[in-house]
């Protein structure tokens, strides 16, 4: 982080997903770097196994996409999801990501603003 402009720090910091009632951290969502030359940013996310299937990840990803809308140079987002990760694929599709292609065992999804 020291070698990157402070303006880039929000793009390189994952958001903590907290369970509302307990305040306990249960997962992360964020971008892997700044948007590319076409204006697309690659995202990543994870949630603790015991907190899956409660809608937390869908809510967090939708919130992160809302944050991305604030940046006119960002045209959308991309996800690389392991072929066998059916839960993550379901989250992506619920949030409006569209399947584009498969590369090296990963399904590539894209979200356009």
C-alpha cells in the first residue's frame, strides 16, 4: 500500500461484512485493484461457512456495486468464480452478473453499469 497512491487505497481495501445483531465479522468483499483500461474492476468476496445461505453475501455485493456507481470511470465489475463454487455463482447471478466465458476452470461473470 505504501507504493500506491492514497487515492487508490479504497480500491485495494476489502470491506468487512458484519453480522448485524452480533457485530461479528463474517466475511469480506472488495476490489482486487483499480478498474482496467475498459473501466471494469475485478471483485472478490468470501463469507464464513456458518453464515452462508442467509443473504449476507448478496446484500454485501449489492452494496459494493452501489459504491462503484459513484465513480464515473468505472463501467462495471468482473468476477472469476471456480466452476465448482455453485453458491458463489448463485450470488453473482442474483446480483445481476452475466456469464461471459470459462477460463482455466473459472467462470467469468460481468456486471455492466
